[in-house]
C-alpha cells in the first residue's frame, strides 16, 4: 500500500507526506483541525483519484475560506460555485488501488 497525504492550508505552502499504510484518524483530525468530514465530489487531485477531508465544524468555528481548495473543488463540481465554500485546512489522500480501496 502506497499513497500520499496532502494538506492544503488556508495560507502558506501545501505539504505532503508519503504513506505506506492508511493514515490514522488522529492524523486526519490534526490535519483539518478537528473532526473530519468527507468533502463530497472532491474525487481527483493532480489527476489522481482521491478522498478529501475537512473539519466538519469548520464553518461553525469561523474558519477562513480555503480559496485554493475551493477552486479545485469547483473544477470537479461546478454546481457548488457561488453556493458553498471549503473552509480551514483540507486533507487529501491519494494512493494506489489497495490504499484507496481500504480508505
């Protein structure tokens, strides 16, 4: 099993970490800053299948809009444009078939 965990922060540099196994729930929670929620329709990152996570209470916490991640999301699902945004850091997991199947 091989993959990549990428964090898109609200500002600053995108960071990535190689994965040899599924990321732990705690790692995903640290990455988004709280309890995780699946970002619907965020299914590709850099041309690869992915699963994306956000903080499920990010909007209630007043987290700032993540412009970069929101733009990527709109590319995949234009119907959200102008209707919804992603806030706070976004964690994206890509990987080989085995990792994605287990995720």
